[in-house]
C-alpha cells in the first residue's frame, strides 16, 4: 500500500507540474499575440471623415483619431518589446466598420465611432477620445435655424448611424417629422446639399464644421443652433480582449494626464474652435492614474 501510495502521489505531482507549466502565468491576448507574430498592427480608418480620419493627396492616412491610434501602437510596441512595429491601414465605411473589427480583419478602428450599449454586443471600445453632438448643415439663406424648422424637409443622413437614430427620434418628439434621405458618406451628403437636392445634411457637429470649412463657398452654409444627440467617440476594439484594451487605454490616459493631447487637438481640431466644457471634462475624467 505504501509503494502504491507513493506511486500515485508521484503521478499526481507529475500531472500537476505539467498542468502548471502548460498554463500561462496570465491570460493571453489573442490580439497582442497576433500583432507580435505578424510584426504589424492593422487599423481600419474612415476615409472622408476629416479631421478625424482621411487619406490625404499623398496617400497618407491622417487625422485626430488616426494619430491617437498611432500613439496606441507605439505603446503596444513598447509593451511587447518589439524593435519595429509596422502599421497597416484598411478603409471601411459606416456599414462595415464594426464587422471588420468583430471579424478579426483589423485590430482596431480609428474614426468617428460612437460608443453605444448595442454595439458593445459585438465590439468593445477604448476610453472616449472625443465628445460631440449631432447637428444639421443647411444653406445660409434657407431660414432653417431650429430642429422644428426641419418639418417636412428632406435631410440627408448616413443610414445605420447613431445620427440617424437620434435625429429621427428627436424630430418625432418635436412633431417635426422630416424625410430622411440615405447617403453613403459625407461627400455624398455634401454633394446633395450643394446641389439643393436636400434641405440639410445631418451629422456630428465637428465633422459638419469641417465640411463647411472645406467647401468652395463656406459662407453659403451654416449649422442650425441646436444639437440633437450626444456622441462620445472611441477607438473600436475587439470584444473579450481586456489586455489589448488595457494597452490602448493606458496610452490614451497617459496622453490626457500629461497634456500631450493638447498639441494633437490643436493640430487637427484647433481651427474649428476651442474645446468646450464637455470635452474638457471628458479629458479630465479619463486621466486615470497608473
């Protein structure tokens, strides 16, 4: 019995030792593992969503959200102790951005994506990177200044977005039902508005301000005086990968805490006006300590 007991104890010890060696010291991150194996990180970007993400004339991917993703990539490179980390870019639109991340085709999306509880069923989000509100761009001489003035009008909007949902809900609540005209992207929305095929183009206020500024005759357009939604932007991340989310959030919190976010904001958004109290509060509330 003693010999048998010793044999069983020895076998148990070997099994436990093997299990201990096979188990990692901490939970692994499939995203970080893939990045290290490939030697590259892949980001999706929304082309035509300047100043947050766009491709310039030289073919470079640029913008506020893009630069924040690049900073996150540098943090990942340091964490993985990689000498080099290549950044690859994949274009997406409003309809494909979330499925591209959820399907593992990219590691994250850098654009103008709003955090919502419904979207959290398929993807995850970083700390907020910007806070905006929905508005409508109209012709200056249209005399459309309030949401109620849009009753019976034709308003262009990208379908499937939080802008569309919030605008429809707000107009119905204000008894100002309008006809929503679906457009593929901001360029099409602006074209429809410029050609007066629609009475307004709805989107996030800062994006609309950028379109107005780049228009041939900016003075012919103006934003209505009311916002109809709350839009907290974030970097879209894969679901169920807390280690990768932590790496991205650590990079963002460090930018907010050190003030390094200020020159990034000025570079891409400064010409559209000073940050409001809500955005200041967002940066402050996300200066998480180490």
